[in-house]
């Protein structure tokens, strides 16, 4: 019980990890363009996916909140459900090389394969430039981009701000709701929500 309370406190602290001025990405406006390398070294550009829905998932396998969603198969379930519907799912790791929980691309890829992760690509952002452009504060921190390139959702994955897998039951999944509404041509009802998780370990 105490452990989960501590994690909730850490989540609240992490949500304040970046100053407001860093939040360049704005819901309702064009998502910031970027180019990153995936764990195999291949260049991936956001512009390559114009015309498709894109999910950005900030992640770090050492984070208990990330582990909650992967050990339960919750995140993989979403990845598989929506990539099967032609949605592009990009997992982004902005952990700086000097951080204690940084993993080299090969090791990072192996960890998510062990979890049976199913993103379109796992992207390396060691410099943190893309994470800062989007104002990514936590792992996980989620974004949904529509086919026109507009950001339609930014925030937490759901409304249960804990690292306890049991809290997934009955949670409102904001990413699932945003995708369902946007893919149906409807406005996204909940376009922002407070992110929760471990703070992104940015360089500098």
C-alpha cells in the first residue's frame, strides 16, 4: 500500500518535471515534425506517416508505471489492436545515455521483444530533442496525431494514476477513446489529461 502511495507521489512530481515553456506541442495544432533512428539504426520521420493516425508513446522499461502496462499486456494489446487498423505506433525512448537506466538500442529492443511489444518502431531520442519538443514529462506520456498531422490528444494513458496493475480494471483509457473518436471522424472528447509515471531522464 505504501509502495503505491509513493509511486503516486512520484507521478505527481514527475508531472511537474518540465517547465510550461517547454510544451511546444499543442493539441489542435500541427504536431512537431521529427526524424529519429529506430533501434536497428533506420531513420524514421513523422512526415512518412502523413495520412495515417500516429500514436507516440514515451517509454522507459525501468519505470514501474511502464512495467504496469507491459507486464499486464495492456500496452501491447493497444499496439496490436490499432496497428492492425493501419495506425502507426511509435514508442520513443528519451532516456539520456548518462542515466542509470539507459539501455543501448540492442538491449532496449530485446527487452520489448521479451515483453512481446508490438509498436511500429522503437525510436531512440538520447538527446531528448523530440521529447522536449512535445513536452513529454513522464513514461508513459501519450500523444495521438490525426491523418492531417494535427495533434488531437496529449496526456496520460488513462485516469488511474498508479503503478498497480489492478487499477487497470475500470480505468478510462484516453488513448483508446481518442483513437476511436478520431478514426470515426468525430472530435476527441478528452483531448488532454494529466500525464503520470516516472520523469523522463533527459540529458543535461
